[in-house]
C-alpha cells in the first residue's frame, strides 16, 4: 500500500474516533499535527478501537417447539401420540478473559442459540448451544433497572408491544399462535375442547409465576459482577479417571427458554388423542451496562507529550505497542505492558546503544550516567530470550492518555482516562523535565485525580522526570546547569507538597526513556511498590478465587 494512502487512512481514523467521542475542543491539536504523519511520523502501528463503556441487550435462546404427531407403523394406522419435546434454548454467559483489553469486540445486541423443534416418533429437539460473551479483566457488569431509558423490553413487554392496536379476538388469536402448535386441520376444533382450555389455564398460570419470580429477582438481586481476577477451574476430586475436562462457561446472565411439550404430555384418561403441543418459551431478555477499568499494577499519570508511551516501550522492550510521535495526544487509548524482572534487578526492556525506544535509529550517544544516579542505574538489559528462565518477578504498567486540566469534568478523554487508573496498585507521575515548570504539571495532575476520586492521588509513589538527557553532561554548561537546578527545585517541591498515602515522600527519579538511561532504578522502585501493595491486599482480605465446577448443558425438565 502506498505510504500516502496509509497516512490518509490513519488520519481519517483519528478524525472519526474523535468525532464520535465529541472531544473536538481538546483534540484540535491532533488535527493540526496530523500532517506530520506525511513526513517523519512513525506509522508502523495500527491502533485498535478502544471502548470502555457499552450497553448490551441480551436475548437468550428460545426453546424449540413441541411436536403434535401420532405413531404410524404397519398394521397400526392409529398409533399413540408420539410428538417429541422441543430443545432448551441456549444460555448466555459472561467470561473474563485476560488477553482482551477493550469492549469493542462485543456486539450491542446478542442473541442466544435457539433449541431445536421436536419431531415425530418421540424425537426431542436439540438443546441450543450456550453463548459465551468474553470481556476483559477489570470489567464491571451491572443490570440496568426498570425505568431506565437505556433498558430494552423483556420478553413479556415485547409481546405486549406486538399486540397493541389489536381487538380482543385478534389479540387472543395472536397469543394462542405464540404458545400452541396444532395438528394439521385441528386448530379450530382444539380450542373448543375442555382438555385444551384446562391446559391453556395451566400454561398462563405458569407464565404468571415465572414473571413474578423474575420481578422479585430484579428487585432483590440485580446482576452485579466485578471481574477483577481471572476465573479458575478445578477438577472435582471424585471425577472419573480419564473423564473429559470441560472448561467453565463463566457467569450465567440470561437463561434460555424451556422447550415446548409434545402432545404425549397432554395424554389423559379423557383425552386419548391430544392434537396440540406447546411452543418453546422465549429466552430471558436483559440489558447490561459494561464498564471497563483497566487492571494494571502501576499506572502512568502525565500531561500530553510527557514521554509516557516512550517510557512504556522502553520498560517492556517494545512489546507494548503504544504509538510514539512528536505531537501531543498521540495516545488515545490505555495500553498495558508487562515488565519482567530478573533476580539481579535487570529487566527485559533495554535497547541497544544507538537506538531509541520505538525502533527509530539515532546518532550514537554515550551512556554516561545521569547526575545523581546510583552506580549501576544506567546498566542496559541483556537480550530478552533468557528471561524465560531468569525471570523472577513481573508486574504490569499502563500508559494512559494525557491528562489535562478539567479532565475530571470529562474534558478531553476525561473519564475514559481516569477510569483506567482507578484499580492501579500504584501511580507514577511522569513529567517533562525540559518543560519550563514541571512542578506546575504535578499540581494539575494531583488536583484532577482528587476531583475525580478523593484520595486517588495517595496512590502516587514516584515522580519520574523524563527527558533528562542534559543531566548526562552532553550539552553546553549553561543548559546542564539549568537542568540540574530544575531537578533540585522539583525535588524540593515534591518534598514540600506531595506525600504518599502512608505519609512517605514520593521518590523523584530523573530518566531518559528515549535513551534508556536510569530505567533500572525505576524498575526496582516499581517492583518494591507492587510487592508492598500486594502484601497489603493479602493482609486486608485473603485472596478469593472463583472456583467453578464444570456445568453441563442443562437438559429439558421432562
């Protein structure tokens, strides 16, 4: 594909995304800077659509219809009723899946699989296969209550809507057509029989009971699921040796309809040849609100163009594909990467000398340690292949879209950005040391976190002063002195204004993510934060695992 065509499509994708999110006030910068993609931009990344809020209308599978038939064989022209029952409709489950990071793959309307119809010679219909909705870890599932305009109609409300405007006779005929199957040419005569009228009364009574039970469940126990951990499956201890393992389907959110009854079900002393059967019941209809809160151990908080994406790629060895460019608002979606640490403190994430994180070649640059760093802080990591054996600890980091003033009021990416950091065990402020006043950036970041959720800023543990290249002494003396003075003032500001949730001072670490300088110290500190947070969680509440027994497909109740 020609380079010019590729960049035009990429620009159109950005414009479409920002239009639908209605963020034109903030992203004018993106449109003005998008022209840089025609020149020296990094176009090797294809961003995927990110979605963290979704309303889903779910309809479980309907049950199959029962069959009205009679057995026929040689010398038996008028055999007994032999219609089979309909199969049960397929259930709908929700299953947390670790490798997913967005809700964009989920349809807004989901229909379960219907059961098969019954047939003659006592053949029951096939049960509908269960449908599994896979969602990312960190997804919160809420049932939308009655009275909410976003809620779809349930199966009874949908039928009532279809009957509006009909007279009483047409209404009754429509309702009977939805519930009964008649033997050919016996529909009119069936409805006059006492046996049919008794069966019809029993059917309506069962429907009322089922509808009342649904209303009580919605009021007393509405669906609320918090997928903050992966579901684990354990094999029953008494399972037969060699039995096939069945993976868990997840959490049941909508049950399939019961299959219809064949005409043998209505056989009685008074009615020896029932010529009617029931249709399958419709599956449950439910409306769910899905909200994704990214799960990461350490979340990056910073202004646009502070170097968060470059730092993420440097710490993960480029495996986390976060787009890097010279203009602001490059990152439009949260990106999660994994940092793998060896026993000696090295991590799989260094780049070779003469390269920049992001696979863009630059001039050779010395590895002179930055001013004030520990002796081994600038050590580059070895090749990543050996980490499969040397890895002793891992944690996740999240690159989030840039935070600006009033993000707590949903300006810019707003809540989409802040929501992704709620569950982080620790937060890391990323500031641009080359900016005129990085301490002012810290104030804005802290205030926006507190406005969105009081106490959220107490999760911050470290201030990473990025773009600290001049501290290595490669520039002119005046520029180096200015950079050192700016770093000292930043450290004084942090000591005076910012503290952690435990009352400790935040660590201030100068780094150059572009040239992988001083990253080993950052990784070591982050590892400590994550270990402390995990230990604290284990003390506060024991780890609870969802251990589900394999649930077989439900058979019809007859």
